[in-house]
C-alpha cells in the first residue's frame, strides 16, 4: 500500500464528486496490496480479483462515511478482509474444495545448497506448511503475521473472543513450528 500523502487525499476528494480518473488513480495506488490481501485468505486468484474490485466499489460508494482521508488505506483493507472472509466462509459452507487442495505439486529441489539452514527456508515452504494447517489457523496466522492485525482486531473479524483469538494464534504458531521442525531437522 502506498503511504497516505496529500495527493491521495486530493484524489479521494475528487472521487467523492464522482471523478472516474481520480478513482482509477486511487485504484492503481492500492489494487496490488488489496488483491494480495484477499488472495491470502480466499486462495483463489479469480475470487480475490472479484473481491478486490467489489471492495473498491463499496469504498467509492461509501466514501462520504470516511471521516479522515488519511485512514483510507486501512479502511479499504478492512473492507477487503471482511469481504474475503465472507467469501471464504460461504465456500466453506458450500463445501467447495479449492483446486490447489486437489492437485498436488511436485517441487524440484535441484540447486538447493547443502548448507541449508533454518534462516534460509524458502518462503514457499513456509506457505506450504501454513496451507496444511487447519483453516481457522491459516486465517488467524495470515491476519496476525502477514496483515499485521492485533488480537482484538482478529477477534472482531473472525467473530471470536479476545482470549480465544490469543489461544488460537498460539496454537496455530505451535502447529506451524511442529510442521516446520522436520524441514529444519532434515536440513541440519
């Protein structure tokens, strides 16, 4: 996300009056970060793109409710996360299985140095381990570690108490550590 600056605030004022060019400029400033946020939750590129675009439409139509333009980025991100979690829960209810859970990928390990250490574990391996966690653990860790939300905010987003949120994230971290441990031990 781009940091808030006076230019964005001017653009948002223009967006409020329906200026499509200003809307496109704001969209171009935030769309990559918002897409990535949604994708990490719904794990489907097309759905993440739809959610992101729907979230921008919501933001532009409700822009008059935003009191401080400096809060546009976090406000938009919250809209994206709420829409993504709603879509995720809807798919869970419909028992839709994402394609990546059906097709297994084989990774080529050639070129991996022999002195591979804990600090050099590829991000892809960590993400792969995160995907093997329970679904609520995946969402909680994504919101906590990647998106930077605190326990209270995650509790609100996931509709759980503060104490349950702390416990869930603690258990999710422990579970992730256990899944990463064989990778670390194997490489030693």
